[in-house]
C-alpha cells in the first residue's frame, strides 16, 4: 500500500527533526525532507517518522529525489 499525493495526511506530517514539511516521493514509498537531506520510509502505508527511522542521503541521491518528488 502506497501513500497518494492527494492524501490529506501529507498536509499535517512534519519532519521529526526540524518540524518542517515533508514531500512525498513519486512512487509513494517514502517522505523526503530536502532541507536536511533525510528520507523517511512508508511501510504498509504508515510513515515511519521517528528520528532514527530517517536515512541521510548523499548529494547525488538528493538531486535524484528532487526529481522524483510528487507534484
């Protein structure tokens, strides 16, 4: 089960570290914080938003994720 870009939950979800908005990755399998370069997985439709769940991404992967962010 993936999250959709029109899911109302996306308007209230925030990064656990900087409390800023998160962006859905186009495939719906992760949320991304471009400010901190951190990706949070979505498992069985449930965002995993504990600080330890986030994964730091490289600069190259950051550029790729910016391209894949859902509109």
